[in-house]
C-alpha cells in the first residue's frame, strides 16, 4: 500500500487482515497477571481470525515460568508470533525499559498496523510506537498510582503518565465502568469499555486436592499477588481473628514485596490453619482450587475488572470481596463484601454454617459471568477498535491531558463517579454509579 508520496508504507487495508502489536507486559504464555491473560485470550482469537498478532515478551519469561533456566523462549504461541526483548530488572524500571526496547524495534521494523499498549506507565513511549503513522491504543488498567508498592515519586509518575496517555494515544480502553468514570471526570475524555472475559469451568474435578491435603468445599481460597492493594494481609489478619474451622489457602507471590510478604508469613506461622502455597502455575490445579473452595476471598482494590475474580466466578466459587465499586460492579448482589479485617470473622463463620448457601451463590455468580464476560465478545471489540484507528478514527476527542483539579479520596473504599446530574460525588462502599444495567452491558459488549 502506498501513501500520498508514493512510498510503500507496508500497511494493510481494513478489508484485509491486520498486523496487531501487543506491547507492555511480560508476554505469553500467560501466568502472572490480568494483562498477560488478556493478551493470550484476545491475541489467540485475533490470530484465529486471520490477523497477524505480534506479542512483545520479556526475554527469559519461559524459563521463569518453567523453573528451568535452560527452557528456550518460544517463537510462537497459540497462533501469535512472539518477540523476546530484554528488560532492566527492577520495580521502577522493568516495564518501561522493556517497552523502550519494543519501541526501538518498532522504529526499525514498523511491522504492525496498530499497537495495543497495556499499562499507562508506558505512555512516554507512545510517540515512538506511533512512528510511521502507526496508531496506538492504550489499555489504561486500574488506578496504578494507588498501588501500595509505589512511593511519592512512583505515584506522581503514574498520574502524569495517565495524562500523557490521554494526550497521545489514538484510543483508550477501560475494563470497568468505574475506570471510565474516572477518566471522564479527571480528563474529560471518553474511553472504550472492553472488559475481560472468563471461562465457565463447570466441573473442574478434584483429584489434585488430595495431594494438597484439601477436600471439596473444605477451605477458603485467596489467589492474588501479595501486594498491599490486594489486602492479603487484611484477609490473613481477619481470618487469624476468626473461629473458622476450615483452612485459609493462599496462592500467590510478588517479585518486589518482600517486607509485605514477610508480614503475611509471620501471621501464617502463628496460625496452623493458614496455608501459603506460593505460585501455582498449573492451570488444572488452579482451576480445581477455585472450583472446590467454600469461599473465594478477593481483596483487590485498584485494578478495575480483575481476571482472578472472573475466574473464581466462572468456577462457581462463592465470593467474599473487598468493598470497592469495581468489585460490586462485577459481582452484583450475590457476593458478600468486607471493608476491614474486623468484618471477616462473621462472614467466614456464616459461610461455614451454611455451605449450601455458598454453593447456590456460586452457581448464580457463574451464570452472571457467562452472561456478561465473554472473550469472544471482548475480541470483537478489540477487532472493531483496531480497524477504526487504522482507518484514522481517533477517539481521543479534544482532551488536552490536563487534570481537572479533582483529586480522588485517599480512602480506597471511595471512588469519584458522576451522579445522575450535576457535579461528581464521592461514592462510598455500598453505592454504585447511577448507570442502568442495560447501559453498562451495551458499552461492555460494543
């Protein structure tokens, strides 16, 4: 294809398959977090539809996942082409350094028609990734500046990176209505609502439980990175105070949270009912853990729609969730919510006293996730958005990236969302945005 100067741009037309870049994560195979899961699920479906999907992965990812340093990085995965690039190890620089390498590679190759960038922290690299006229779509995730692992410098950086994403990206993706509301009120800009999908697992089996010393509906489960904003310490403290008879099983680790993990481990060491399994990378075992838990306890607070929560719902796990608008948006009326460790003992006792109620709640959550969170519909949205921006239809509007001056409350159970009319209001834990369910579903699947 030639541009107006007669130069060959290498770009495809919208009637043809697109070359789609996925940039800004650890890459695939997915094992670490929600972005990686999204890339694996969406990218593989786009590839199956005939698009060329190029995923930028961190070098050595396969060896890390396998535990064998001799494991080579694969060149393909589920129809996607994988490009492995180095990253400087370190909490503050790893993501940005890897995206810098991705940007330099794009500058040299320009072998994609559109780049999807995950994580607004990568915003300074957007101009590089847009070189040669390649549009960039940024998936803005949750409120990363509120993550406990960041100090004042990190939080300031993330706030400014959000503004740069608004200013420079051709389109923004939000995965929760609460995130849409935040960007609309902070930056006066629209985002495209594309939530995650989730598998409905059905009968997961239970044969792996015996090796872990567990029984069906015989434990409470946490699956999370052990980081402050996921409130695993709060869950452990609340459980430790409780008279629960069933064990608390915790799956997860984190690369940059040693002090936080130490605190959790000290509490667990004092309570033989608490079991720390570390990372569980075998998806069959993980699915059985979800599918056979009496309750899944979800402490995530800042990340928008959370894939671990969706997977638990898809496994029909009754859920106790930290009380923030994102979790209420996903779970609806069939979950119980807690705001502090003091709330958990009563919730755990009630769950153990009526296991049949937990089964029924889990079944209703599985129906909810099947109706609302479907990877094929999410992929439809990515495909449509990719074609729109390749056609030159920026969705950035007229936003300048300047902050409106509104500041979100430091209380993590408060989010700022619009009232039905008038100025934004602080909505506390039990209240939700005044958007109809039909409106939310229309945006989610569009």
